[in-house]
C-alpha cells in the first residue's frame, strides 16, 4: 500500500490527474480516468501477496476510485479490465475475483451517479470519509463473493479468514489517503488561483489612472504601488534614457533622474522584448554599486502605439528567488500600463481636436458678425449715443468671451450672457421684425454646459430662418423639464433654423460632438421641424454630478 501511494503521489504531479482534480464529465477525461485506474487495478494485483494459491491485493482501490470519478460505465470497465487481468493469472479464486472487481467498480459508479444527482461534484471532490466507507463496503462484498463463488468452499473460507481483516483495513485507508491527496491538491490549486486573482484585481484597481503620462511624479506613485502589491524587493520605471522612479532595496544608489546603466534595459528597449536575469543562469550585475543587494531583475518594455517608450523593472534581492507569479504579474502590469498610456494619448488628441473645432467655430463667427455689428453701430452712433455705447459694450463682451481661451465647460448663465450680447446687437439690425422671448428659471443658471452651445443655434436661427421673414419673426428660448430629463429649447417660427441637410452644418455638427463628449455618445440635438410653421431644437442638459465626473 505504501508503494501504491508513492506511485499515486508521483502521478498526481502529472497532467494525468487534471481530470480527477476537475471531476470533468468530458469523454476524453473519462477515457483518461479509465486508463489510469485500470493501471492501478493491474498494479494492485502485481503488488499483492500470494496466499494459498490466491492473492491478497489492493486491486479494489483502482476499481472503486475509477467508479467514483468516472461513473457506472467507467467503473464497470475499470473493474472488468482489472478482473480479466486477475482471471488470466489463474488460481482457485480467479473467477470470483474477476466478478467481484467488476461489481466493486459498478457499485462505486452507482455512488457517483447518486452523489452527482444530489450534489455538484464540480464544487468539491468526495470526502476521504465517504471514499473509506465505499471502499470498505466494496471489500466486504468481495469477501462475500469469494465465499459464494470460490471452490472448494473450505479453502475459500480459510482464505477469507486469513485476508479479510488486513484487506478490510488497508484498502479503505489507502483509498481515503488517495482522495486526501486529490482534495489537498484541488484546495491548494484553488487557493493559489484565488490569491493570484485577488492580487491581480487589486493591483489593476490601484494602478488604473495612476500613470496618464510617463513622467517622474506619476512613475514614482506607480512604482510604490507595484512594490507593495507584488512584494518584490524593488521596482523601477524608466523612459528610454533615464530612471524616472525607483523604490525599495538599493534606493541609495539607484537614483531617479540618472541615466540608464543596465545593458538588459537597453536590450529590452532595442529589441522590444521582456528580459529576465534570474541571478543563477543569467547573472544580474548592478552598474551603480558593487555592494548592491539586488540579485535578479525582470525588465518589461512599455509600448505606446507600437513604440517602446520605457520599461518597468522588478527586482529581487540576492537572498530571494524570483517567483514565477511575480513574473506573470509583471508582464500583465505592463499591458495595463500600456493601455492607460494609449487611452491617455487618445483623450489628449480628442481634447486637442475639440479645441481646434471650437476655434474653427469662432473663426466662422467673427468676420461676418463683426462686419454687420460695426455697420450697425455706425448707423446708430449719430442717432442715439447711449444706445451706441451699449452696443459697443455688448460687442466687446462677445468678442472678449469668444476670443479668450475658454474651458471645456461653462455654466448656463455664462452661455446665456454671451447669447444675450449677440442678440442685443442683432436685434437692432432686425428692429421690430424680431421678437425675442426668454423663459429660463434661475435654478437652472448653474447647470453645466459645453462652451459655445447655445449661441451657434441662435445664429443659425437668424441666418437660415428669421432673416427670410419680412415681419413678425419670433425667437423663443426656454427650459422644458420632465421627470427624467431637462433640455434647453430654441424655437423659431419658421422651418429654416437649419440648412436643408442639417448634417452638413459644420458649426452644428461641432455642437453635437461637444455634447456627446460631455454626456456620452447617446446625446444629440433634438430637432423637431414643421414645414412652414416652426423649427424647434432641444439641447439636453445635465446635472452638477455628471459635470463633476466629466471634469475629473
């Protein structure tokens, strides 16, 4: 039995035991279980002790375990294989042993079927106690079959008296110990997997957003997080030329801001591949100090848009082995950092594009509007100097606001202030032809909106719709609120607020894009047009909480 358990233990270190640990129902795994425990049956017979032309053996363990792990069919086939092997060896108990081995495998397979019906074997394997009881019952059944089938009966009785007690003790204990090995391996595997997953998830949560760009401040914070979570002796982060951050053992001579001296680091950058010096087969030599306590290093290149822009380096001291789990974690960390760098660069490009689009809108507004405003002021200045001064004040406010570098977000109050200044100048041009109505409750004035959202809509209303009416043109700006949303409405009493094909309006497309950047891709201008009657455009508004998340 001891030899049998040693062999079982050695086999448990091989891939053959994976189906047993996982308790899989797949056909290839069932075949593997059949072959493995059939071999156990045959080995159990060969390892047996000859007793009066019979063999006291551990064959029952293979049949019982085969049935428990594989089910009735597999258990029967394992018992049949082991029984036929025993039958060909001869002896007065050959037929009884063949029948009993088949019965043991079938009985254990029935236990498998009952157990799987009542409980999920995928959650946990059988308990050693259950295996002990089943094997004890199988051995008792074998003794009974020997008495019933073996001839002559007096010799069979004498044999059962001799071997029953050792076999009823040894085989159940051996089967229980075998199951204990399986349970221990499964629990160890699950514990290792759980710990690894928890470390990976916790590490991913901590490093997300820490390294938006490869600079000294963010690299220092990232290096400290990596050292805490991986437990390595030291961590360094570099760009292509110098050390950006270093924490842990050797921090007295591995100084941030100094040029890279490690040949491994240069190789990782030049070849775009992971470099590993384990301190045994490949030695790590510190170029900064002969007394450096570090003995191994993993150098992982950081890539952004296919180009290596730096490295992450994990060190272990000369007194510690570099764990494979840390090597795997390190490579995964590098991929997360790369995704952050790519995402950060994309966000920066989107912001630059948005700013460029906003500047383009301003450039479209100024020449046309400024020309009309100056002509209007020239006409008014001789008739009403006070009104002319007000127009100049409104023009100065509009130009100062539009020419100045604006933040991405502003308040609705500031946006309406700019729009009022624009309309004050334009209304003087239209005179009595244009009536403007405002209905904006004070509680909405602090609502955040993207800069230059309302004014382009009002300009389009005047340019494409109201300017074509000879009299009684009306523009209404108000807030409409429902239980789920609120929006700012711009309404003109003519179906011409937009060009014939609204998607071709550059300024309005940019307004839509800026709304989507603020509220998400589902955000859009709500357009309602009745031919010859009105055009209504709704701008979705958001609360302060959404604005805070957008800004952060």
